[in-house]
C-alpha cells in the first residue's frame, strides 16, 4: 500500500513540475517576438551522416531561416552534443546563384568551412531526395563550384564529388621549400604531402595500431607547414586502410573525405595504388578515382531523422545572440 501511495505522491510532484513548466512556456510565447531572428511557425531540420561524420541540415532554399549574422552562434549551440542537437557541423542548403544549389557549412566552434567531402554528400542526398536537383548537378561552395553525381548502390545512396585538381608543389600545400614534398623525413617518419582543398600529409605504415594522438601533433604543427597540416596514416594493400588526425578538430575523426583523397593520391604517386582506389576509413568505405591530376570522391550518406526545435530552445537562442 505504501508503495502505491508513494508512487502516487511522486506523480503529483511531476504534475506540479510540468504545470510550472507549461506556465513558463506560455509566458515565453507571449513575449513580443517580432525582433527574434529565429521566429517561424516550426523550425524543422534534418540529421544526416556520411560515414559517421554527422550534420544538421537547415533547408533555406525557399527562404532564409537563420540570418547570416546568427549562423555561427546557431551552429555553436546546436552542435553541442549534450546541450543541443549534436553534430560535427550545420549545413545550410540554399539556392545557388552560379549553380543548382549552394552549401554553407558552420562548425561547432562557429567557424565557416570552405568545403567538406562528407558534408557535401549529405547535402546532395537531401537536395536530390527533396527534388531540388537531378542525378547530376553542381553545388556552390566557398571552395568553388563542385560537380556532383548521385546513384543508388544496393538500395543505399552514394554521391560522387569532383574534388578538383591535386596540388603537390610546396607553395600550394603550403610547405617550406621548393618542389614537391615526397618521402621527406619528419620526426622519424617518411612524410609525403598534397593539397586536396586543404593541406594533407600521408605516412605509409605497416600497422595502424598506433597512438596517432601522440605521433600526429608533431607533424601537424611541424615548422615545415606554415598553416599546419592534417595527418593520415595509411596501410597499403588491395584496399587502403587509413586513420586521419584532423587539423581544427585536433584529434582523430571517423572519416575524412579530403584525407581519403590525399591518401589515395600519395599511394598512387608512390606506385601503391591505381586510378580507382577503395579507401577504408574508420567510419566506412570511400572510393577515390583519378582522371589525370583530377580527383573524385564517392561515398555514402544516410538520413537519420527529421526534427523540430522547441519554442523553449528557440527562445534561449534568441536570448543569447
């Protein structure tokens, strides 16, 4: 009997708490919200991932939802895993002026990224499934116009992005010195570098069971790289197995698209791979292919869910900015 009355008592407490909460929400919704940059009837978003690299997508094709001045703050709040939605970045899909659609990507620290191989596949999937684009289209990014090709492989969505021209000369990486940077000894490792949109260094190893969090930083911050470098450890074979330490994240990531391209490009240059390379990242498979010095990256993207931000969370966003 005591158990039942105790149970009854706790549910009354909960009812009281939820009443207070509902009153608070009612107050919030009565507050004049004309000046609130985030006001709209419902704020919906889509959550996607490309090999474990996860993104929040906000569709701004028909109208702007988050003002440009607020995008960085919005990303900082929403990307926080324990206090927001949780993501590696926020993708804003917009109508393109020079291409079919445009992509803007804001990172958890509020910075805007020029390009992201995994992010652009997620954006491509949403744009294609929503009917904004066909199977072949272009995406406008800060890094230029990126041609995309989509297809379905065994019921799964794959997208192939033109990653542009590989740049091996040191001035383009950028790295100190002249000529190319191939098999240069840095900190006891033979390092080869290439710019695939961002600077990447590649180290061929026999075993990937490494403490990359300890090894990579000395190369990442090496004096030879004025802007720093991302660091990839590659085990060559039928398939390239890679592990990537990302600059900016300052740690290992599941699946870095530009890193996969760099790893395949260096392996190919060293005679360890051909023009079509299967790359196995910790987050899943990617296919890198080459036409001369032009690289293409193909990989999967998955839609996880569509969600709606609460009035309460929107209000807290408007208070902060």
